[in-house]
C-alpha cells in the first residue's frame, strides 16, 4: 500500500563538493522527482568471439529533476541560489546575482521513497525552468547532476513546520498567476496582454571534466560553462505596433520584431523584462537586463482567437556597471524562513 507520509525530498548545502555542511536540512513540497543513479557500461571483445565477451561499469553519476510550485520558503530560495551562485540577505530579503566564477553551490539531496531513503551527494543545478500560465500556479523545474548515489538507508522524519533551520513551507502557498505581473523596458505598469511566459537558465555544467582516473564518479564540482537564458512570451492578442492595441506598456510589437535589425532591448536602468511572482504577500522578482527577441508568431486557424508569441534570449549588457544578465530578489516574511545568506544556511 502506498505510504504518502514516507515520500519526501530534502536538500542540504554542502561545505565542500560531496560533503554535507550539516547545518540545515530543508524539506520541499515537491510534486514529483526523477533523480536516478546512472552508469555507462564499457565493453570489450576480441577476434575469437562473434559477440562482446567482457564488460564493466563505466562512469557512475546521478541526474534528474525536481518539479514543484514555486513558493516563498527556504527550500525554493536555496534552489534559486543554487542556480544563480550568489546571495546577499537583508533580514528575509535575498538579493541573488550570477556568479562570475566556478562557485555554484552543491547539495546533498535525500529522497524518501516509501520504504528507504536514497542519498545523492555533489548535486548541482544544471538547469532552472519557470513557467506561469493563466489559471495556474507558477511551476518550477530544477535539473541536477551529481555524484553516484552514495547510500540507501532508513527513512527520516520530515519537518514541514516553522522555526530555526526548518523549511517553513507549512506557512506558505505557491506563487499564483493572479498575483503575478510582467513588465517591459523599465515601465512601472504591468502588461495587461501577457497570457503566459517561460524562463529557462541553463548553466551547461561540464561533467566530462569533473572526472579523473582512479574514481568511477565525479571527483570535483562540474565547471559552469557559458550560461544560456531563453524563454517564451505569449500574448492574448497580437501587439501589432505602438498604437494597436491601445493600453500598451512597453511590450515588444510585431512591427519592431520583424524590422530588418530585429529588436534588442538593452541600456535600461533596471530591466528589459521583469517577472514579478507573488502569493499576495511574498514576492520573487526576476530582472533580465538585455533581451533580444526572435521572430514573432501570430497566426489564425479556424475560429480560434488570434494570439501572438515570441521567443527571447537574455544577454549581459556590457554597458551596465554590474555586467550581469539576470538578477533575482526573493522576499519572504514567513516564520521559519532564514534571514541569513543561503551560502551560510
């Protein structure tokens, strides 16, 4: 019989790669997980046989995803920090920026699967994906890579409550579309046309060069390669030009997007695109400072209402003092959530 009480996911920040800091164990309200131990099989054969005759395990590692509704607790905050690399906290307001060095944190992830606990060490955020749609919670997906599964042991007792070094998740609900907003080009007013958006950050971790002779799994933290920021915006009607439809607040329009030079927005004071996520009290604000848009799609079919969608890419603005592509302000006032930097939690 299924025992839901023994299903859980916890994360612990590591003091060094593969070694838990043993400071805080944070439990998350995860919808589903797909973390698995994997290995390659190496084979050899010789001219004496018509098929392979010998084999061994090759590189061993772990990978998989955590999927959940994004909310203002330390579990989600720690994962955002895992994707970005830097955090400066003032009370319970966390300012996260991109690391410029190979300093992404690593985690020990423990997964309770009804009868046993699976432990994975050296797990790092390789990809972060956020999605917001009308009528839904804001969904988050974090993809991890790390060392081979290290242990299969007894179940733990998750603590979902509030208080020091606890997740605080019992006090909050997920960010919800009705409390969210999308803004463009430093405009203080939110767009009234955005139907959905996606945002993906890919750290492109180099797992090949995390290995060395003498070990079957990773011996050092995978190096972050060139980061990629991509996403999609869907509008509930086509934004044709600066006057059609009325009520625009800096949205990219069809005429700009299809011009010979295309449309790139940079040199802004704060953001080319801002995604404001909220549960009505707590917020997560994501700023992209330099955005180039791809060609838009605005087609009609049958009796369907015409909409418009456009993909975008985020870049570093070389003219800005901070030389960053993205920053995140993660604010929570819920009991149990940390006022310390996530790098120390």
